[in-house]
C-alpha cells in the first residue's frame, strides 16, 4: 500500500525562482495537509483541503505561496518568487474522516 | 483555541531503560484525539500511538504506552526497554473531532537513547 508520495525529495534553487512541490495522497483519503518545518518555528500548518476544496489557508505566509488540489490524487504547493527565508522541509499529509494523518517523506527546500 | 505544550526540549535515556515524555494541552472540547508522532533523523513523521478522549483505558502499542489524564489535560508517552532506534524527535498532537481535522502540534522533545 503506497503511502503519501512527495516530490522532489530535495530542491535547491536561487531566490526569485518559482518552486513547485508535489504531493500524491493515499488513495481514498479525503483530507490533505501541507506543513512547513523549520528549527525556529517548528511544524506549521500551511493549508488544508477537504474533498479537494481548500478549507483553511490561514497558515499560508503570504501571497507568494499558493496551493492547488485539482483532483483527489494530486496537490501542488507553489512559491513564486522564492526567498531564502522559505528554506525549510515541506511535508504533505493525508487522512480520511479524522483518522490519523499519514505523512510523506517531505521535501527539503533550499533557496540560495 | 487549543494549545499543546511539550515542556522538555531534550531528554536522554540509557538503552533498555524507561523514559516518559510529557505533553499537556488546553481545550474546551470534549471529543478529540491525541497522538504521538516520532521523527527520526531520516525526517519521516511516524505515528507512534493515538488516544481517543472518550476512552478511559490508556493506549498501548508494544513498548509504547500513554498515561492519559483527561481532567488534568495531560498525555504523556512512556517508552519501555528503550532502543537506539528510538532516538528521534517526538511530537504530541491534538485533533478535535468537530469541524476541521487539523492537528495542533507541540514543539517536540528530542530524545537520545544512549548505548
């Protein structure tokens, strides 16, 4: 049974570039979460989708960040333009009806 | 608003010994779940154990058990017979069962198991 799949695993890019992180949730899960993890701020929820609809995006830091879920099996988190302070590990997680969230392996993003 | 507090930033334990990680939370909700997640150096987030608030019996998963004190809003994790592979960050998380299913995470406890 495949878990949550995130790509890429690592991303290094220069500031000002567009970054797109991808996530494939577990089949059958109807909730999807994007998190950011840094040493300073710990785990932060960025946005949460339920049945492909964004429910809570209050954690999205600024307009440079956007997330989409065009269908039940795919979501993207985009940063444009990227800045060095966006460097972090980004996690995607999915769940079904309030059951425990299953996390992907994360994307380590480094903005130079 | 709910909050989750892990007051021990770092802990260490000798291999084969027992260690308890503390977690307290604040909520006015009556129906909720509590979780412990483990994040080893590989950075995966792995579910260790969960507790439903309506259950009085403490959850147990092999060497991992919790002490859930609902009135005190306390949810500690006990690791018995600690192993080197238990070295990781441990996060406590709260999820209410009404409205959204988002987690409120604590700041984590870094546990090191010493040989």
